[in-house]
């Protein structure tokens, strides 16, 4: 810069400018270390509080849906509920189907559930099938919970009163497009240990179902939906259906409601 004596700056004490440093390496007033009394106040002893034993309840009608059937119309339902504490609960689960005014299938499970982690329960109890065929009962045991990536999982094994064995696996996932619009894919598979012609069941992989439902939550408790469901019979179950001149697969467009209280 013209007229400026740069030589005069050579004698300047730049260390005197340290107070103007906008980012000092040390705090101006060092934070004192925490004391034991402060730690105790921040994390009080909760041993005397029994937060996990308060009784609550929850009931979810996950699927109540109608579809076109041949002949007439059809209605399916699937719901669950529980009452109990955070660690011990009584679970109720039910699903079924009616076609043209006749009940094609219906079951009810009553289970004791015990929490084994924040996201998983083990369950054990009884299942009673009202339809198809003559009613029958099973002992039930399994696990249910939320797998990594937020997949909802149910895996249940059954032992029947006449020595039958069965297993049911169901996986659901919720994919939100917005705060109210949610897509719900679902896969369910049923397996049996031996053939039961009276109930139209073959050994091995019996049936599998894949569903895709899009719901709109007007409120969290009221959510109508539309969807498509594909169900197929396999192996010996498919052979039994062919023998009775029934279809081994079916695709449905469904309209339904999801609600809870």
C-alpha cells in the first residue's frame, strides 16, 4: 500500500494479539469435573420403582376386508390383542374367512407371552380351529417381534390333539410414503407334518400367501385400505384340492379397514 511503512511492522509483538484469536484452544473458564453427588442426582436409583408391571391393553383389527368370490362375496379378518404388563401378557390372535355366507376357516389362539428383549416375545398356549372340517385344538409355541430393518415377524409351531404338527410363519413390513399413506407388504406360509384329508391339508408346505395393501390413515385408529392378495396351495394340499375340483391358486382385489383401540 502506498505510503505505508512496512518496515515498522517488523518490530511488532504479534503475541500481543493472541486475545483476539476467535478460536482459542483452551476454554476461558475450564469446566470443573463432575462429582459423585452430581452423578447420583443425574442417575437416581430406580430399583424401588416397578415400571414394567403396570397393566395395559391393546387390540388391533389388522385386516377386515371384502373381496369378490365365486360365487358371491367374501370376507376375511385377522386381529390380535393383549392385556398385561411390559414383560408378561395374555395374547389373543384370530383369523378366518367367510365366502358366500359360509365360514371357510376360523381359528382363535390364546397365548401367554413373555418378553425376552425390548423387541421380542416368546409365546405359548393353545389354538382352536373352528373350521375347516371338524373343530380341533393344538398346543402352540413360538416367537414374535420386530426384526432388524423393522420387519414384523411371527413364527409359531403347533402340536395337535391327534399328533398333528404344523407351523405358521408371517412377515410384514410397513413402507410409509407420507405421514398418512402407508404400503404394507405381507408374506405368510403354512406347513404341516402329515396329510389330513378331513381338513383338506397335505403334508409339507401347504399354502403360501402374498399380500400388498395400501392404507390411508385418517387417524392412527382409522385406516381404510385397498390391496391385492395372491394365495397358492402346494404339494399334497394342491393335489387334494384338484381331487375336489377346487382351484390351487387365487388372486383377489380387496377393500378393507384397519383399526385399533
